[in-house]
C-alpha cells in the first residue's frame, strides 16, 4: 500500500468530504455472491440518494430476480429524488420500492413510494433507526468519516450487512475485536476501486474492501501453503519484542510452522477461520503485550530528523545490525536499529485440520 494510492482517502477523511458513489460494476461483482440472502428480505440502503445510487439501481432492477420483499433507500440532507446530494436541504426524503407494477421489469419513476423525513436523513436519527429496525439486510457505502459509528450501529441492532469501507478499518480498536471474534469479515472483491463523487468526477482509492457478516463459500477456502520455514529461517525474521516471526506477504506463510506469525492486514482477504486463529493486532498495546521495552527510544525520519520514538514500544519491531536507509527507523539505549513493519495481525495455524 502506498501513500499515493490512498491520498484521496486520507484527504476525504480529514475534510469530511466523503460523498462517494460506488460504481455499478463493483456492486454487481460483489453482490452476485450473496443472492440467497435476499429472498423475502427488506433491504435498506441508508446512505444512498434514491434513484441516483447504484445500490438502488442494482436492487431495483434485480428486485424480482432476487425475490426481495421491499427496498428502502435514504439519503442525507437531500430532497431531490434524481440528483446527487448537495447537502443544501435541512430535511430529506426516502424511497420505498416493492417491485414492478406494469410487468416491464423496469423500475419506472412512478413505481417508487417517495416519502418525506422529518429530519435530515442522518443514519443516526431516530426515524432512520426505525427504518433500520424494519430492515433485514443493510447494503451501502457509508461516509468514511463516520464509518466507526455506522458499524457500531449495525452491531448494536444485530443486522446482517454488506458495506464498503477502507481496509485500514481492520486496525481500528472498535473493529479489530469484531474481526478477531468472527463477527465480521471481508467480502470477495477487495483492493483498488473507483468511485463517482457528487460533481461527476471519478476518484480512485487504493485500499477499499467489503465488510460483511454474510457467510460465503470463499470464507472457508483453505489458503494453499507451499513455502517452508525450517531450512529457510533467514526469510522469516523474528520480532525483537514478541515471540513470533514476521511474514511480509500472505503467500509466504509457511506450511510447516504452527507458532505465532505476524502477517499483513491483507491476509484477511484469504482468512479461513477453520485454518487459522487470529490472536492479536500488532500495532497497539491494547491488543498485544510486547515482551521488551526500549529505553529512551528515538525515531529517525526519512529526512534525517530525530524525534521522540516512544511509539516503538507499542508495535511489533524487527532489530537489524545494518543502518536502514530511505525508511523510518528507531534506535534506543538497549537496541541496535529497529524497523517496525506496517500493521501486522498475529495469527496461528490450527492443528486440528
């Protein structure tokens, strides 16, 4: 993952400018794996402009094929049924669609029941929560800046869901325990994605995933392991402050190692809970306990500045004899050169398979 690929996402989060619309092709590619979950269900898209949203388009055009009971879409501060949200209205509308009425298999403009909301359509408002209670499955692309709150609401109301979010969300202190406890997991198609914004531009984000609690066959596919640890130990350095080996790429997980391993967060795209056990997140003392503390640590930046380095005591760390160049590294009174890999998830192979 590079900064350039994700600069749009960081900027959106910082500026709270997160009105982005998932493309229809991405929706179709993901939703085809969940067909059986929608029969006789009420689907709620609660961060979506009625009729403009591609989530509405997908579910309304496939309403009969999926066997839906009802489709509900709501948006934030918008009363224009056929326009992207401009956030210029203090109140909002929502749309209920219950299927084709004239047998042309197309959701015509007069077939949706448009209703006024008393408030602005915020998914946290009382009237939107009532719609949430009515729904069986929630499918949407929630605002990046409110993603934690959105997920917390879905969990609180025990809803089935399939939503879009930054893959970095797996490192959030509110989200990782849900991943670890197998309450939520990644969907099928994760990685770089393009979005439409509300002024008609295409914006690309490099680290986007589908988060869900809907079961799929993919979730139980074994990751094929072919590399070996024993005889190739040099390829798998041990952390200096935790009893585990470091693995830079998921494909390099060894087939003959059953102790602790630190793997990149992209591992979750291949995670099978019957093959692996997730034990901790290696970038916060809230999730793991280092077996070593560094005394008077200093951080050496890429531009050769030296600043406080206490953060090294909260992450998995690799010690090296060689001075690193071109990257951030750390030193301390009781170590050589310290390099923390990007966020790692600590896992173990299960032995009962």
